[in-house]
C-alpha cells in the first residue's frame, strides 16, 4: 500500500471521517492528497467530488476516497467522469467486491451511516484488493458511454 497515491475529499458531513482517514493513511506511509473540505461548515459536495474524480482520471492518484452524509451525492457526481468507477460502500464485503468485480477506482462512504472504524476498514480493504479481471473485464469495458 505504501506505493499508492490516494486523493481524498469530503463535504461537511464527511469532514471528521476524512480527517480520521487522512491520519490513518498517513500512518501507513501512503502518499495522500487532501482536497478538502477543511472545516465542518456547509459546502457543496460536487465541488470535492469533481476534484477527486479529476485527480484519479488524470492519473495524479491511483485511487480516490469520497465522503458525504449518504455517500450517494459524491458517487453520482464522480461517476459523471468517463474514466471513473465510483462505488458506494457500506461494508467491507461491498468494498472488496467493488474492487474485485468492478475495478472501482473511487470508494464513496456514507459518513452518517457507518462508524469511523468501519470507514477505515473499508478503505483498507478497498486499497488492498486487486481487480480479478477475467469475465469482469469485458463488463468493465462496457461501462463508459460512447456515442
């Protein structure tokens, strides 16, 4: 995990969890870019979701982490980017499957519905789990819109 580059962002609802994840990932020696928010004052989640998605899409980070109250807003926003596969996760099993089967490159966490410890565990599993490829690769290739 030490060679990974990770970008993280959150709105006000995910601010405390973001800080806990930043501390945890830094303790593991992971190169981390924190794009905010930097307080618990109300902000608009798309601003941070676009920053994280763009960093992953442009190769500035291997993976992204996004947090908001439900996880839905940041997931919907990040998935507007063609090269992004953002997965809303609420358990370690879902986080593992998002990597194994969907080759997800951003994990989205619902800060109001999981504990900080669960969020840390999901991020750890997400970052450690490889994509299985095989039959899943053809499915992944069909995700992006091509008009």
